[in-house]
């Protein structure tokens, strides 16, 4: 037990270190860009766009919960309307040491869940109608634990503010490259800002993937079973893979909020067959334990796609859950 606790602590430390380093690189990028702008052109046009970008993020932070709730078709439900979900959310929030979030049900048919809000006190945990039809109670509890861990770790505000960096870089690039100024130095700043925008976007996606791992771990830490979360992730991936094009198109711009990347589900479901040894559509505790010792085969295309995704490769997530089992 002591060795397991040490391994978990070391794993948490590695996740935190990755997030800290990536965040430092992001803000170093923006600091360097603003410094270069200051050296070459002083406080002229581009700084206005930097300020505009930051103002946009601030407005997004304030209005975000209402916009997300509207775009995700959320209806908040009372304990009388959804007693089981409220009971699980209350228990998990208590285990996580945060106020009980508001509970909502989204009208989307694709099976999934998500969390949002400005602060821990303003947290909202929601499930789609589709998820209620495919998960058993412990699987649903594990998914809710994942979302509550996002709130506990303040992922909503972290992702809002780090996403400001590539946005500011984009506005810098746009305002300098298309400024009509013949200053070659200004054009170089614009090209550099565009390169920083691309790098910044990749770093934001990297941090998002790390935070998904962290939320998986958080679900286990507040009392959920690793194999139940693994089985839930498998079922959600399968449900996304079975969705029609119209359903996928409807949520395409919102998939970063979900537990899994619905766009990559059809590729990932084939890889997850390596875990579901008896092909019964679930991942049992014994199957997850077996994964501790098995090598997994992840396609080269999946590894490349992961680099431009907000979510980790699903087989890698399940493999990591096996190490917590």
C-alpha cells in the first residue's frame, strides 16, 4: 500500500510538472512577443490588439457559463427530477472538498458529460441524455468524478486564461502582417507572432490533455473505481463512434468540453478492442489488471492526431488507469 501511495504521488508530481512547464513556456512566448513589439515599434497599433485579446478573454470568463449552458442545451434539474445524479454529485463533491455543483442534463443524444463554471462555487456538472442509457451506476459515478475533479482543479479558469496566449498572438500577427506598414521589422514581428500562435495552440492542447489525465486520476482519488471509469470511457467512445454525421457536426465545436474527443472515436474504438478481451462491450477489473502487463499497439496516425487534440489517446488513458488499479 505504501509503494502504491508513493507511485500515485510521483505520478501526480509528474503531471503537475508538465502543466507548470508548458504554462511557463506559453507565458514566456507572450512576454517575448510583447517585448519585441515594444523594442521595434513602441506602444502603437499591435498593443491595442493585445489589449483587445485580453479584454475578449475577460468577457468570455464572465459570460462563459451562460454561453456554454445555452450552446450545450443544458436544463438544470432538481434533486426530485434526478435523485441518483444529485446523490452521486453530492457525495463526490464532499469527497473532493468542494461545494456541490449545479446539476444539468443536456439534450444532446451523444453520450457524454462535461463541467464548466467560473469558480469552484460556480461549478456545474452536466450529462447528456445519451449517457443515461448506456452506463451503469458505478460507471456514471466515475464519469461524474472526472468532471468534479475538473472543478476541484479549477481547470475551467486555467484553460480560459492560458487560451488567451495564442489568441493574443493571433491578434498581434493579424494587426502587423496586414497593417499596410512597409516596416520590414513589423512584418517580422507579425510572422513571429503567427508562429507563436501555432506553438501556443499546440501547448494549450498539450495542457488540456494533461488535465484530462489529471481528472481521471482525481476521479479515482475521490472514491471511484479505475475499471469503472475505464469501462465508461470505452462505452462513451463506442457511443461516439456510432453517432451519425449530423450528431457529430452538432457538437463539433463543443467537443473540448466532453470527456472524450468524439471526432476520433471511430479510430479509437478499434484500438480499445485490445482491452476488451471477452468482447462484451465493457472493461472488467480483471481485463484492466491484465493491461498492466500487456503492451498496447497505438497506430502512428493516432499518435499524430493526438498532438492536435484536446484529449489524450483513449487507449493511453485506459492504460494509465490500469496502473492505478
